[in-house]
């Protein structure tokens, strides 16, 4: 029985077999790999991945009806189906040391799902995500808190654009496939604190830096306090964060 597709779960299934097999290939599945697929839906991409000699494939799907469909239709001893929310999923609970992630993400919560993945970066050397093209461009831009948060840990590669006609039902927008490659050096220990700093820095992007943190912070970092967050490089943001973290500078300067 076919499954009823639900808008609230962002269910736009990728139905082009050529593109599905290309995406699986681009995920670079190797013998012995442990994969996690976020939002497997009816399992079309899942089946492509299972053609490779991977060791295990965890499927995280929120929709109970899809979970039921997968349980009945996908028979492979390497899969573990988990009904859970990828926005808050705890990857440590899988008890694996290394996970490769793949997902044609539900567009309404793609940013939240990716933010959650970043908290587990030390487990995840690489990830492949299909998202709304505009969202991919935002993550690549280096001009939003999440873009900086992602790029602190991962190098992003834009792999391809996929037009609406390859999905069922077709979304209104183009989609983009992005690869995340873990950067060698992790530079941050307290990611929640880093998020707190970044969201404050990028909130009201047009505001000058001096409105957001104490002037001393910018003097210590040698960064012009009259600049705006969107003008900063990742290196400068990290410099500011480490100084802020060390000195707990909280108060913005006087106007
Ligand atoms: C865009 S569809 C992709 C389906 C399939 N992978 C494909 O490529 O055809 C997104 C899938 O994510 C599931 N989903 C939506 N929100 C979710 C969440 N918060 N956590 C996990 N899965 C979710 C939807 O039910 C749906 O199956």
C-alpha cells in the first residue's frame, strides 16, 4: 500500500533513480561503514545505499506511518529503524565511534537538524545533505550564526543542484546537495556557549559590533568595533570568541 505523503513532515520524495544512485555514490560508502540516514521516507535512497558493502545503517524517521512502511518493505539485516526526531536526536546513544550521515532533509527543520548534528561532530567525519538551495547558500555564505557554527567544524562542498521535477510532489524551490567534511582541528569545547556567542554576534546583522559586546573585546582582538558581524572572517570570529570566553565580557559599550 502506498503511503500518504504529509506536508507537515516535509515529505517530498526524490524519485529519480539516476539521481538517487548518484547521491549514494557521492556519500562514498565504504566496506564496514556505519551510516545514519535522516528522514528515509519510503526508503528510496536507503535502497541505493544498501547496494554498497556498508556494515550498518541506522534510519531515523519521525513519521510513524513511514516507520511502519519501512518495517514492512525494507528487509535487510544491516538496517536499524528508529522512530525519533532528528532535531534532538542523541547520536551518542548509537554507541558507535564513527558515523557517516546522509539525508534528504525535511526542509522546514533542516537547519535545526544540522545544528543538532554539529554537537556530535567528533563522531561524524562526513555528512551529505540535500536541502533547499537557498538554505545551502546561506550555510555557505559565512554571514549567519549557523553558517559560522557549521564552518567552524566542517568544510562545505556544493555538489549539485536538483530541480523540483525530480521530486514527488515537486517542491516550489530548487534543492542542493552539500557535503560536510570534518576539519582536522576542533577549536571549541563548549558548543552551547559558542552558539550563545554567535547568536548574539549575528543578531541584527546590520548593527555595528560595538552594540553587541564591550569595546574592550574589539580592542584586545585588534578588530574595528564599527564593523558589522557579516564583515568578519571565521578566523576573526574565533579570535573574538576565545577572548570573550576567557574574560566573560558581557556588557555592550555605551552608545
Ligand atoms: C524530504 S523527505 C525525504 C524522504 C526520502 N529520504 C527521499 O529522499 O525520498 C523527508 C523525510 O524526513 C522525515 N522527517 C520529517 N521531520 C523529521 C524529523 N524531525 N526527524 C526525522 N525525520 C523527519 C519525513 O517524514 C520524510 O520521510
